[in-house]
């Protein structure tokens, strides 16, 4: 199993291959696609998000943003891939923690190119229970 250091090294290599502006542009598109998909998804529906990059800006940070934006309406669930397939997603990047249960998403690190996969389930938002005293 690969260590966090080797995983960060792979991410750093992938990050440097692409220009920062390209990564930012692609990450912006990825966020828009995920948000559009979640908006269109029915309650109980599943969105599988997968990329062929190791750039955290296009992977974990996109999922973290969706989890923040949709809060209780979206749940990140385990991928059900065997633990021998890839490694858990990053929980920090550039010294900062990534919000959400990212360990449920997976990074797949073959010799030449990397992949990322996360599964989101849309839940019905919780409706606050009405306080019976408010009816008086």
C-alpha cells in the first residue's frame, strides 16, 4: 500500500504537469458539472464522480465544495472498491484540511495515469420539526 507521502508525490507530479490556470479552469468546470448533476438528481439518486487526474483541485476539492454547498442533502458514501484498489482520497492539501469524509472516495494510482472516484447520494433535506408551542 502506498504511503501518504508517495500519494502526495504523485499528486505533486500531476499538478506540475498541468499549468495552474488550466487546473483552475478545469476545476471550475468540474464544480459546475457536479452541482448541475446534483440539482437534477432525484432524492435517493446516486451521482458517481470520476476523473482521470490526480489534481486535488479537480477531485477532493470539488467534492468538498459540493458537500459544503449541499450540506445535509448530499452524502459521500464508500466506493465499495477493495482496499487493495488505490488509496483513500486526500484529507489535506497544501497544509490545509479538506472538509468531509474524504476517506470514502478513492484515488487509483496505476503506473502511468491516476484516477479518482467518489459516490454521492442525494438525500431529502431535513425539515425542522415544528415546535408545538409555536401554534399557540
